[in-house]
């Protein structure tokens, strides 16, 4: 594995910001790192990147302990923090060349041009960073994180400030990077996790409360089967509640309903039988996937 965190603890005075957290991140996957504000996500990422010492436990990057071999570990990590610290008086290409020099990147000019192209900065390469919008400053931060071709990328809110088109581009870039690197992605946009990540971990009040592939996460914690149905006719709610195994009926407006049952029951056949027996016309019958957002709410309430 590229990142291994074991029984990690971080204490600030009387607060346990990170409380006995353990997980692994592997090459070739994008790992979603989720949690409410103040849950300990950023603290954990800062420990992995060597920005912050832990109070207990260990963190390893590509086999190097971040305390015992800090330079070896840091050399293999690209980090984009949530509040992206940039030299605003420098020009985009000037800043990236400077960063390439810090990392002693071979063929620095060629590598800088490659990163400018991959992050969509070509038309802004000659501008001062302070003149850029927040979205383009975020792209500069992403370019510097990837500049030295690290084995591990840790991205804290990488699409913050981007417009919808830019978000799609950066998400695709992250997915492509995840095929060859280890990517740890922290985000508050839970739809982004489903779109980009292979696996997710959820941290709440410093403790790890979930760690599973996205599909398993939704199945494991849903506890319910959800079906959306639409009829051509108006149907009385009391009739829908009598359908076999249906536990919850919720109106979605305009003859559309959400029906819920226990996870082990697929109620679509029962709904179809109900429509036939009541001579109702089915316009839609769809089994819904339990969203990451709903799982997140269940685990962090």
C-alpha cells in the first residue's frame, strides 16, 4: 500500500482531534475522505504529509514513516490544502518553475508546460496568480501538487471555487490520476465522492466510523430498499401503504411516490401487481440506490 495509518492519535490540549484512526490507501485507487467540519480530516491529512506531528500511532507513505524518514515520505506526496497558499505576486509559470526547483524536478520546463496543459492553465500561464479567479488559483495549486510526479496525491477540497464545467474537467483529471497513483480526496460535495472515488472512509468526532468501497458502503448502511414510482392516475396514499412489504410512503408530487421497504425486499413486483389489480397505468418504476449523502447523515448525526 502507498499510505498506511495505524492507531493515529492527535491531541490538542484536552481535545482528541484524531482518535485511534487506522486505514490504508492503495495505488490505483481514489479514496474519499469524508466527515463533518471539525471531524479530524484535515488534521489527519496534515500528519500524513508531515505538516503536523501526531500524539500517537504511526503514518507511513510508500513504506517510509513520516517521523523517522520525513524527507523520503514528503518527496512522495503531492498536497493541495483546502486554503491554497500561493505567492500571489508571482506569475503562474514563474511560480511553477520555482516549485519545480524546490523539488529538483528533472527537465523542469517541460514538466511545467505539461502540468499547465493538464490543469487547463494554458491561457493563464503569463498572468499573476493574484489576478486569477479562485477556480484558477485552485488549478495552480493542483498543478504544483502534481509537478514532481508524486506517488501519493492528497487533495483537500480540490474543486472548491470551480464552475460546473471546470469541476467536470478536474474530476476527470483526478479519476485519470487515480489509475496510476494513490489519491486521497477530501470533499464536502458528496456527489463528487460517488462520481470519482472507488472507496470512502468516514470520520466523525475523530473516530473512523466507515471504511468500504462506495457500492458496499451504500448497501451496508442503507437498511432499506427504495423505489420511485409514477402513475398516470391519482392514487390514494392509503392504498400504497397496503402493498406487501412497504414500510414508508412519501409523496413526490404529481402522482409520483417514493416507497421504502426493508433492504432484503425488492418491492417492484408487488408494485406492478398493485397497478394491475387497480387498473393503474405505471409511467415509472425505478429502484433507487441509497446515496452516499444519506449514509453520511446516518453515521454523523
